[in-house]
C-alpha cells in the first residue's frame, strides 16, 4: 500500500489540512471528497482511495474549509469561494494539469472548477455529484432550511450536545477538534443552503474528457438529475 502523508497549508487565510499519496513522478490527481458523516468514516474511505489510486497517480486530497480538520471561514461561503479555494490550493502546490476527481459535493465542486478553469484540468471524473440539471430533488428542496442552523450555534437555549452532534456529523469534524464553544461554526450554518444552484449554463464550458460514475440506487441525487 502507498504511504499517506499529512500536510497543512494556508489557503485564503485559512489553515487547510490535506493528504498526499503516491510517487510524485506520476500524473497528479486532485481528489475532492464529499461531505457529511463521521470523520472516522470519511477518513477511512479517503485513505482507501489514496492507497489504491496512489499506485498510478500522485494524489492530493484537501479537507475542505469548515469540514474535517480544516479551519472554518469567518463568513458564509458559497460555491464561488470554494472554487477559488481549489484554484489557490492548486497554484500554491504547483499542481500542473491534474486529473480532477470529485464525489457528491466534491463532484459539484470539481465540475465548477473544470468549467471555470478548463485549461487547468486534464481529465474530469465525477461520481454521484450534487449538481442539479433539472427540478430540485426532495433532498435539495430541504437545503434552504439548513440556513436556520446559523443562529443555533449562538443560542443559549440549544444544548451543547446537540450543537456538537450537528457539527460532528454535518461537517465531519473529529472529536478532538470539537471545542466547548462551537460559535466559530456559525458561518457554516448556511453552508447547505449556499451551495444550492443549477449550474447547467456554466457546465457547458467543460471541454476536457470526462468520466461520470453513478449509483443506480442513489436516492439523494438520482442519475436523471
């Protein structure tokens, strides 16, 4: 199996964690993960991906701002800010013409990054992406409700264990990164609402070879979307 290394880097003024694996002489692959679930589960799957893909590629796997161990933005971010973060990450690490691979939210991010920086992407790989191409799914219609989470982190009426539970599983934050005061996650309260949107027009700019991988039984983001 491939040796997986951990790193930290400052992107858009935030401390960002990322993993690398493989031989640096191999073609670069930028792996953009999905969101949600326990950190232990997310990290386990991510490391399995790195171990396998690292046989043929040099993998960069950033932990998105506000998720996992990476620092949280002080103000709410939308897709524009996340695309800019990927571009700055790529530039600072001199990731030249990589394969960009993303799943779920990471797939949406990968598509928008490829659409806005088509000259920078060698190959696009998308798996069960959350980008809509038609009417919003039931799941997506619920996303605006998540904007109400923002006040939750400042509320003295909401028990700490509930705040902790939401941060831990909505943003996949490991236990030892959870502090008593979770108000620094207030900007993430509108995250799920802010990343909504139909980007079909922009995606027309994708001109590089693209592989789409999907699960037939995906109920959150059906293939027809």
